[in-house]
C-alpha cells in the first residue's frame, strides 16, 4: 500500500443522468480510496445546460481558471432538450479539452462476460481494444462561415486543421500504448476521398511507425473500417483516428460490446501540465432521466481510468474486476444490460465486491 495521499477533484455532474451516475462513481472511489490510503477533496461545479438556462453561458468566464490546478476533472454529461447541442459542446466540453490540452481521448472497448453483443458468435476475448482519438483539432474547428444566407446562392465552409505537432503527438501516444499492449496499431484514414489532410495523416503514421519497429501496423479507410469493427472486431488492439473518425468509432465500439451505458472515456493531457478529464461516453439521456435506471458502469469505469491516471494501477484493476464480477452474475445489472437493478443497486453491487 502506498502512503496516504489526497487528491483534489473538480466534479461537473452536468445534466440529466450525469448527476446520479457521477454520485455513484464517487461512492466507488471513496470505497477504493479506503483500501489504498487515498482520500479525495471533491469540489462540485454546477456548470450545465440548467446553468445555461439561468445565466446564458455554460460556465462562468473564470471557470477554466477555477479548476486548472485540480488533480483531475470528473464529468457526467451535458445536454438537455431546449439547449442546442452545439451550445453545450462549444460552451463547456470543447473549451475544457482544448484549454487543458487534453489531446488524447482514450476509449477502451471490451465485451464483458454476461453482456450480450448484438454480433453473432463473438466471445469476450474477441472484443478488447482501445480507441485513441485526437481530441484538440482536426475536423472540429470553428474556422469557417456562411455567406448569402437564406438565398439560392448560400455557401457554407468549414475548415479542417491538422498540424504536424498535433498529428504526431496523438500517433506517438497510440504507438506507446500499443507497445504496452499486444503491439498492434490500426490507423483510421480516408486518404482516397480527402485529398490533403488524410494523405498527410498517413505520411505521419508511416514515419512514426519507423520509430516503433516492434509494433505491427495497418490502416483502413473509415468506411471499410466500420464494417471490420462489426465483422472482425478481433483484428483490433489500438485504433487511432482523427477527432471525427475517433468520435464515430467510439460510439460503434461500445455498441458492438453491448451497451453505451458501460463505456468510459479519458481526456488526457499526457504531459501532466493540466488536469485530465474522465467521463462516461454516454450523454445525459433525457429519455430516462429521473427514473433511477441509468447504468452507472460507464461513470464507474471512468472513475477507474481516473485512479489509474493518478498512479494507482492496482486500484483500477480492482474496480474493473468488481465490474466484471457484477456483470457476470445475474444480480446488479441495469435494464440496458438485460437485468432489472436500478442505478444504486448496480453501484452497490460493485462496491460490495470491493
Ligand atoms: P445519450 O447517450 O444520452 O442516449 C442515447 C441512448 O442510450 C438513450 O436511449 C439513452 O437512454 C441510452 N443511454 C445512455 N446512457 C445510458 C445509461 N448510462 N444507462 C442506460 N441507458 C443509457 O445520447 P443522445 O440521446 O444522443 O443525447 C442526449 C443528450 O446528451 C444530447 O443533448 C447530447 O448532446 C448529449 N450528449 C452529451 C455527451 C457528453 O456530455 N459527453 C455525449 C453524448 C451526448
Ligand atoms: Mg460521440
């Protein structure tokens, strides 16, 4: 056991099911903290679409400053009917990811025993890979505009930006991760149709691969890659993609692994100059908000990624083992996993395994 350590965590539960799942994730971290001599100072921030409806902004002007020296950020989900999704994304999530240079978005995908995949004849060992998504630039840029609005001549343009520095650092992150796993990286590209940025991405990928002679590489255009995710999920170990491609693949990944309710995401600032941010992949799920049935596992897995990032690999493994045991058994599974437990029962089952 390491000596006692205290971490200061900025908690942004957000909207809808973000709040109850984060509450359960915190209970799990408190429990694992007891086992490892870790304690937490949770500081809550109410930034959300609800905050927006009262203040016309998603977070206060000095919001980023207020959390820039925390050890990590734990986020639920933002988004609510009535507030356009680009407001919640560009008013909160994207500023956080960019200001804190969380350029590596890591999304592990695993099929757990006890959860059925929509794919026929796949076993848990067939689906176990990590999506590494570029999280700071690429297709998600605010450069562009519209002219001649509302006329027949209306023109819209949106600029994609790939920097050498930005592409290289995410590729390096993926190769480093692959060297610690089974040693295989797949690159998502579209260098046939997208004639400037994607050939550049391929070129940087080929150069980076020379620095990692022990890592096996391959690449697929994004269209056939989505088909391979469905038909041959066992081909993949680390999959690296641009902001847009990584985003698409990281919803497809959890879908083939059964439910988006269990998927977790880490927005990492690898240099450690700023806090990294941990969140479930799912959104605020307005369709089930207030029913107490949201699956807390995505938030709990995100909590495991957070404790791993803070230096406690074994604590991470303990949480993952507890999740595995609960989804393997018939008790403690929420409806989206084929059970009838509510949010709290599911989290309690995981906590009692710890
Ligand atoms: P969503 O992930 O909120 O929901 C999609 C479907 O999955 C819904 O039927 C929902 O009930 C179900 N679902 C999601 N999480 C679940 C869980 N933990 N347990 C059980 N079922 C679960 O995505 P949707 O409906 O596209 O977006 C809803 C709102 O969330 C929008 O405003 C969107 O912008 C926002 N959103 C926010 C994200 C974030 O904060 N990172 C990510 C994705 C969406
Ligand atoms: Mg997405």
